C-alpha cells in the first residue's frame, strides 16, 4: 500500500513539474481591448475599404484589386511595427513586408491599368469565396489575445493576415486565367508560407503568455 501511495505521489509531483516547466507565468498580463489596439484599428479600416470595393466578376482583375488593398493593410501594420517595435527580428520582417508588398502593389496597379475586366460565372464565384476568406480573417483576428506589445501583436495578427492572402492566392490559381496574376499568386503563397512559419517560431519563443 505504501509503495502504491509513494508511486502516486511521485507521479503527481512529476506532472506538476511538467506543467510548471511548460507553462509561462501569466502574472500581470492583461489583454488589451481590441478597439484600443492600433493594429486592429488598421485592419478594421482596411476591411471597411475592401468591403466597399466594387467587384467586376473578373477573377484576375478582382484578385489584383483586392490583393493590392490587402497589401496596403500589411504595409500600414508593418510601418507601425517599424515605428513602435523593439525586437530587431520582427522589425526586420516588417521592413521586408513593406519592401516586397510595395513592389507587388506596383505590379498589381500596372496590371489593372491595362486589363479590361470581363465578368463571368467563374469570376463571380471567385469574388464570393474571396470575401469569405476576408471575413474568416477578421473573425480570427477578433479572437486573438492582444497584449498591447507591438512586436507580439503585430506578429500574431500578421499570421492571420498572411493566411488570408495565401488562401486568396490559392483561389486565384483555381479561378484565374491570366498568367501574370497566377504567377504572382504562386509567389505570394510561397512568401506568406515562409513568413507565417517565421512569425510562429518567434512567438513560440517570445510571447509573454
């Protein structure tokens, strides 16, 4: 009986040590109200603008139009991180986002200036799915634990933002017809997958909760 009791006590002690070792202290950490978070404010403004866009029913045209505005949201968030962030790794990633997505916005603008939109059933299907992707992103961001710490909140919300861009690009590969836009979609998929992984790795090591 004593041996069984001793064994149980040892098991409990082992589990307690494991939980303590794997759990960071949450003492003093309080979530920031989403409406007070500058990154959420940027995203809600960006989403309002995207919802106001007039879709054409042309998958390639609307992909370029939506992704250009989506990129602007990422650029605005990244500039905010460059202004207020303190972690050099995340600030470097923010600068990469500003540089690459500013260039991609110019490519989208060039395409839109020369492409004549032509509505189709396939294009209308893309539009519907693309807006569902955007709504999914906002729901994901609205349920994030926000700390008020620039590096952490930027990284957390950018994961959701990148995921929506990745999904929209995947739908462009399914519904789009123009080679230049399909190539950009694949490039975005490759870029965003890499950056999502980098943000996740950083958060695992640095998040305060």
